[in-house]
C-alpha cells in the first residue's frame, strides 16, 4: 500500500502535534483514506473481504500506532525544551568573600544587652536631640546648677515649642526620666546610645557611647547596686577575679553617689582587668558612675519617692571596649579605617551569647 508508506513517513517526519493531527484526520478521519477503504469492505464478496480485510485493518493499526509514537516523542521533546528553558543556573560564580565587620562598639553594646537581658533588664532608648529639661533639670540640675557647666554641651540656636533649650544629649541619663514617665514603676532597663560633648583629645571624642542602667522598685538599696555591677562586670570581662572599689562621689541625680573602679594588673605594660588593684604591680581604673536615684529625679519621673527607690549607673561603652579588647587610642574608633576595622571588628554572625562567651573573637 503506497498510501500507507507515505502516511507513515509523513507521520514520522511531522514536526508539531498539529501536523500529526492533520495527518490523522487525513487517514483515520471520516473523510480519511483508511476510513474510505474500511467502507469498501461492506460491498466486497466474502472471498475478497478475507484477503483485503486484514490488510486494511493492519493499515489502520499501523497508522494509529505511528501517530501515538510520534505524539509521545513530540510531547517529551516539548517538555525537555521547557525544562531546559526554565532551568535555574546554579553554576553562577559565587560572590567574593563577604567584607565588612561589626564595629567593636556595636559588639560591646550587643554583649551588654545580652548580659543585662539575662538579669531581666529591657532595652530603652531616647532621642539624641534632647531638651534641657530631660537632660538637666529633671535630673536635679536646675539652670543655675554648676554641674551643667561641666558637660560642655552642644546647644542648638532654637528652642522647642515649650520654650526649652534644645541640645545634643550629654549623657544617656535623660532616658531614665523618659522611661519612668512612659512606663511607671517597677522598672529594670538599660539604655545604650550616642552622647555628645564639646571635647576632643586622645581620650575624648565629641561623640561617644554610654550605657545607662536604671532599676526602680520597692526596697532597693546599695547592696542591689553592688551585686548588679559586680555580676555585670564579671560577665563582661569573662573573669571571676574582678575586684570592685566603690568610692563616694557626687552626681546631682544620685544620692548617695558612688564611683566604681576595677582592679587591674599590668601585663607586658598593658592594663589587664582583674585582680586586686592594691596588689603589687596593680592599680585601679574608674569604669562607671552610679548611685541611688535622687528623690527629686524619681519625682520628676512622675513617681512617689516615698514609695519607690532605685539605683542607676552610667558608663562609657567605648572605654569598656578599649579595656576588654586592648585598644589604646579612642580616636581610631571613629576614623573608619577599614584596616583597623578588619583587625578589631567582629564577624557579622558572631552574635554574643552567654553560653558561647559574650565576646568570642572572630
Ligand atoms: N550620667 C553620668 C555621666 O555621664 C553617669 C551616671 C549615670 C552617674 C547614672 C550616676 C548614675 O557621667
């Protein structure tokens, strides 16, 4: 059957499912040539039908099979093409080794937050652009108070709507007032952040970092303060042999006020925190200011000082970082020199945890 050979060849060569369908209709459709042959069977003599019938049936089966085979082949080719087109190329070159590191100040702030979170302290914050009421007056430093002069304050030329002088906060202590007013008591917070003073030399920069601590509750006394600072400094320096020396001092916002020194030992000419500062070769280094919150400050925070007491402390984060990680020039903290940063910086994923050691070096 010449027509069969032609049809089979055409099906095998068909390039699209549509072309196969056209060939199917031409052979097996109502008007198709195979259907026409099948119709002739009825008018044949039985003998003729016996000889021609199987050939016609065989042609129909051959065409049907050829169509199924070709359709299957075209469909899997289409699928292959789609998979190839939609392939995600995972062989793209990887980026260069990641650059950048966590600044020691950020690292130390994270360490402090971790240590104090473990003691049940929440993190509070306040604005860097403050008014003089929050920065001074509410902290028991009225306008004529001599302590105001000690702060070398950066003032803005304009006042706020309430007529208050605006300034860059000189310490994190105004967050004490803001938090008492916003949250009431009892309270246990730390407030890390930037502070500003018009001061610049090897140990002072016009912007630096402090962390404030405030606990307000009933029956709080100096013993709570001492225990908290000792626990914090031991955890921070990761040493059990931290020795504190509390010296009576003066801050307008605390009464009594205590300055806290830690003992250090000289190791190869460097001060290493730990040990009794009075031991030979040792000394004392001031690390923080603290005290029992002054009654006037508690009242300015909207609380009754006969009901609530508390302690507060403040310390320089930059200084803590220098002491812990052995840096000796504060100005390098703010130079943005990437050699210094990659030497002293911390890996971004090196998040401080108490279990892992709060200050693991990269
Ligand atoms: N605000 C003080 C300073 O900047 C530190 C301090 C905070 C002292 C809280 C006592 C209590 O020097």
